[in-house]
């Protein structure tokens, strides 16, 4: 890689929301990772999905890489990023387990909250501003149908609401107990798991109003303070990023 011409990284994500730079934990995770790793990037906003049908994805010098975790791996190799080099193999295994818990389990509780329990609030508060006016009346209903189908197929959507929130609370309790009074998830130094954990916590804290999950998270002081710490460290421009994002 030439020092003068670093690869051009374009991050494809949906439009900013008025409360959080991304309503998607995967998009917020990947952008936080880019910031943690000091990788310069440009953003292409929109709903254009990757070849796998998902967001986020990146283009690096024109090559498409999809799935946020494959994007992380690709960027680590390309930019020689070592956010986890201080972790031993046991710590890496623990970090991997929490990473998967948050993205493969807690994420579905978030989806359930948004698209089933608190759909009306989510739709009126946050969803509308993600779309140009012409799509606003149609897109939420289409998305809700799609996400309900995914929730049923994954299994979370088959549970009673109280069961879903019990699962979500258990995840957050485990994360909070593990974080304890550490500065970052794995100790004094930030690592990739912090991008994942911050994204999930921030999405719950800022974009799930009236949610039992948010209420529980708000009661775990160490997670709330952790989120604030991460936000101050990597998103000092948070307010500028979210202001004025309502599409006309
Ligand atoms: N494993 C994927 C998951 C990405 C994902 O599920 N993205 C959601 C947004 S939060 C999406 O694109 N959903 C569209 C759909 O499933 O139709 C990743 O890490 O990038």
C-alpha cells in the first residue's frame, strides 16, 4: 500500500437517523471500527444492498466486500490493523463469544422490539426520516413484513414477548457483569469487541424508546457509562452527524 495513495474505502449504509448515526447495529459497528482503526473512508448513503442482500457493505478501490465481519477482516489485512493484538487466545475466545451473542442473539431481540412490540413508535419516531417522502408510506409496511418473516424463521419471533425480553435482559446482564468496572470490554485497551458492543448498546439506548430492553439497559449503569465513553472517544462528531437528517 502506498503511503500517498491509501485504498479508497466507501462505506455503504442507510441514511443517518435523527437520534443515532445508524439504526443498524451492523452499520454502526463497522463505522465505529473504521474510526477505531483510523481507516479513512467515504460514505455512500442509501438502501442499495450488497450482493448478499444486506447492509452494510464496503467498496475498496471498486471491489465489493459484503458482511460487516468480512469487511472488518478485509480492512484488518489491508490496513494492517491490530485492535486485538494485546489479547491472548483465551481472551480472543471470550471476545468472540460475546461478539456472537450480541450479533446473533441480542440483535434479534432488538428486531423483535422494533418490528413487533414497539412498531408503531419505531415507525413514527425513527423510520420515516430514513426514506424519501415518496417511500414513507410504503416502505415501513414492506419492511415489517420482511422482518417478521425473518424473526419467525430465526425463531425469536415464535416466542411470547415476555420470553423475548427475558432473553434480551439475560444477554445485557451477562455483558454488564463481564464489563464490571473495566474501561473497555477486554480491559484498559479498546478492541474489536468494543465496536460490536458499543453499536448494540447505543442502538438500544438511543433508538428503542418505550422498550423493556432499553429500560433494563438504562438500569445497568456500567453499560450506560461505557456507551458514553465510547461515544466521546470515537464519535465526538455524533451530534453533527445526526442533526438535520430528516429527508424532505
Ligand atoms: N451478518 C450481516 C448482517 C447484516 C444485516 O442483517 N443487516 C440488516 C440491517 S441491520 C439488513 O441489511 N437487513 C435487510 C434484510 O435482511 O432484508 C453483517 O454482519 O453485515
